[in-house]
């Protein structure tokens, strides 16, 4: 299992799509937007723009990593017959799925760390050590629902279908979850949709932590509920994929 995990992580780090969407995009967006609006203070949250943008772009990068490192690669592996090869190895079925989950969680870290470093070195963002630890920990573990979503897409769809569905899901969650546009500026109907999405709860946890406050219980409960629901869907889709393989 450790060898399989190493192969999964190294394979994604060589993937140009992963590097672009997970490293280049959030880092580039942060550098651009923080230079434009970093000195401003968000009226709705009272958080300085450079700090709020750090949370938003780190969240976008982590969300993108979760989906991009699972959906399309897993669909391609199924289609190429790699799943059938894995099934004849000593690895049990649960270990294959668990390895995918752990690999995706490891691949989330570059987005969180790089955007955080950019905020520190370019915008001089400074937080207490406890807030940094809490922010990274919550935003790392909080990606589980998005990993589950990617695994479900990859298990259920062919590669040519999984890619656009994954892209739409990734950008839709980022846009509607308030990572690109503040929810306070959204129309009421759009805001009502945003508030039930896992991306909104995910970003909300980060916003509260950098403001020096404990996350809302509703945000934490929302992430847990989405993780359980999407995890169940991912397991069901995986079992069906195994049967088809």
C-alpha cells in the first residue's frame, strides 16, 4: 500500500493539469487580486482583503486539487484497465479506495502551503501560530467531501464525460461557494444556493479562524454531513465500477 500511495502522488505531481489548476491558478490569482484589493477591508467579515483572499484562493486550490486528482485520473484508470490490474494484486478493495483518499489529501497541501507563503512574503500577512495551525488543519481535513465527489465522478463516468463534469463541479462550487465573489454581492436566490454548498461551509471555517473566532457549528456540521453523504455515494459508485471492471 505505501508503494501504491507513492506512485499515485508522484504521478499527479507530474500531471500538467494538476500543476496548472492547483498550483499556478490559485497562486497567480492571489498575487493579482491581493495587489489590487489586499489593503481593503471586507465590510461583511471585517477581515483585511489580503487575509480573506488568502483563505479564498487556498480554498479554491485545495478544492481543485481534491477534484482534479481523483475524478479524471480514476476514470482513465478504469477505462484503461488499470482497475482490473489492481483487483488481481494482494491489495483489498478498501485499500485501493483508501489510498486514493490519502493521496488526494497529500496533494491538497501544496495549494494551502504555497498560497499561505505567498500571503506571508508578498502581503506580510501575520497570524498567531495557533491560528495558522488551526487554519491549515481545518482546511486540509475539510477537503474530504470534495475528494469523495471526485471519486464518485471518476467511478461513475467515462474519461471524456468525467473531465467536463469535474470541471463544472470544481468551478461551480468555487463560484457559488463565495470563493471568487462575496456571497453578500450575490442575488438572494444565488445566495440561498451558496449557503447549502460544502464549499461555502469550507470557506466559512477559514474565514472564522483568520478572524480569531471559533468556526460556526453549522459550518462544521455541514462539512461532516457532506463528507458522509458524498462518501457514501463514492463507495457505491466504486462498488459498481468494480463490478463493471
